[in-house]
């Protein structure tokens, strides 16, 4: 009898574990801009993620086709595509979403800066942010659309105007900078990039991208250092040039976006000490008027758990940070000003 009781209690615990795992894994993830260059491979990678139970794909065109295609992949999650032929499509897509990824917007062509995308992408992001603020105000919002330095503050202003802003749930996705920083140092040092963890702080454009090599024990000098920094800061331009007018990074960005979403999901589902650099509403440089900043952020069930300071910098990194803060402040103010003038 005692043995049976023990077996039952073990079974009960196993069943409870199974149940709570299922409940915790019931995560609806929405991708807005899902039929684009990033949206398609990002949606594919999310379909392969067992932590996602429902995938909701929205685009102004093509999302039902992408959804039908991806839905045949033999993983458990359901997939549905939404397009604006029905006025409620965006609301239906976002209902119940816990994570919303926004890669909707135009990409760069050679010769353009990310800021040159502002005029087109600001209103796209504002309108999608409005729909999210109205429909899933508690979701984690992951902004991929450029210029990230400004589209994140725009999103925050939309949520503030609706009275639902939660700074712990808004993220500018800067993971691609981290991925590049690791890959490029591994090429220089002939190491395994999977073991390279280079923190990148600041923002997501040119001089606002600041890789911190010294914290990983590296000290590059002279031209080698300058070329490495330039490659991380302008890695996006390398891809824009190579694609010759057909867009910017899509596949590496999809991987980076899926990695960041996976980190959020892990943290939401109870894993501890999940940390990623990401661009968030940050206290670190508020006294200098820089209200959003990317640094290592510990993630938890409620989104941002802890924002880490940048840590020790060498003199060169300190000078890069100073330039970064100046540019970032201007990008943030531009986004906030535009959002207030164009509610
Ligand atoms: P793309 O043109 O291939 O795809 C964009 C998609 O957004 C298209 O399918 C389009 O129909 C859709 N779209 C446009 N307006 C929309 C709206 N109002 N609602 C829903 N969908 C809409 O572009 P892409 O290569 O996928 O790049 C998308 C954005 O991501 C660009 O702004 C690009 O600069 C940015 N990006 C950011 C990073 C990063 O590191 N954060 C990396 C690469 C690209
Ligand atoms: C990137 O870093 O690849 C993206 O921000 C796209 C771009 O415009 O460079």
C-alpha cells in the first residue's frame, strides 16, 4: 500500500509537472510584417520552437500564404495568417498574444542610413503599436523595424498615450549586433563563435553600436581594432551593399530575432539568469537625457528583470560611448517629438 501511495504521489507530481509545462508553454506569438524578408524566416524559426503554441502572422499582403506553408511543418503549434482584407484582422491576430515581434517596415538601399527610413517606418510602427496597445497591452513588444533607436521611443509614446505603457515589456532587438560582434571576433582570433560572448551596448545604428571587447578579455590595437569596431558598427551596410538594392539583412536577423524571442520565452517559462543585450527604457544615462539604452538585461517572467550597467570600459570604449550617447539622444528625441506631433 505504501509503495502504491508512493507511486501515485510520484505520478501525481509527474502529471502536475506535465500540466504546468503545457500551461507554461501555451504561448501565442504574433509576427507583424510576417511575409517580408525577415518575417518569413523568423516565422519559420518560431514554428520550430516548441515553446510557441500559436503563431499569428500578420502582413498587409501575403501572410495567409506564408501561414499555410509554415503550418505543414510537423511541430505542434498552430499557425494562422491575417491580412487587412478584414478590418478586424490585426485585432484578431493580436488577441491573446504574449509576444509581438514587429519587423514590418521598409529596409535600406545602398547609400541610405537607417534614419533615412524614419519617414516611412515611423507611421507603420506607430499604427501597429496602437493596435497592440489596444488589443494586447501586456504583451512583450519586440521592435525590429528601423530606425530602432527611434521606433522604440515611438512605440513607448503610443503605449503612454493609451495609458498602458510598461517599460519592462518593450524591447528594441539589438541581438544582431551581438551575433555579429561574436562572429567577427571569432574570425579574427580563429575561435568558435558559439563560445564568444561580446556585450554590445548603446543603440542600433553606426556609432551608437558599441562592442565591449575588453570585457571578453580581448585587446585589439590600431588598425585591427578600428576595423573590428567599424565592421560591428557598419555590419548592416556590408549586407545592404552586397544585396545591391534588394534589401538588408534578413536571414541573420531572423536568427537573431528568434534567439531573442527564445530568451524571453525561457525567462517567461521560469528559467533563471537569462540575459541578453537589448535596447530598453533604461535608467543608466537618463541624467544625460538618454532615456533608452541597450545593455545586458536580465529577463524574467515579467519582461525586464534587471538592467545591468555597462561595466568596466577601457579608454577607447569610453570615447566610443560618449559619441554613442550624443547620437542616441538625438535619435530618441526625434522619435518622441514625432510621436507627440503625430499621435
Ligand atoms: P521587407 O520589405 O522584406 O519586409 C517588410 C514587410 O513588412 C513586408 O512584407 C511588408 O508588406 C510589411 N509591411 C509593411 N507595412 C506594414 C504594415 N503597416 N503592417 C504589416 N506589415 C507591413 O523588409 P525586411 O528586410 O523584412 O526588413 C524589415 C525592417 O526590419 C526594416 O525596417 C529593416 O531596416 C529592419 N531590420 C532591422 C534589423 C535589426 O537588427 N533590428 C535587422 C535587419 C532589418
Ligand atoms: C542591420 O543591422 O543589418 C539592420 O539594421 C538592417 C540595416 O539597415 O542595416
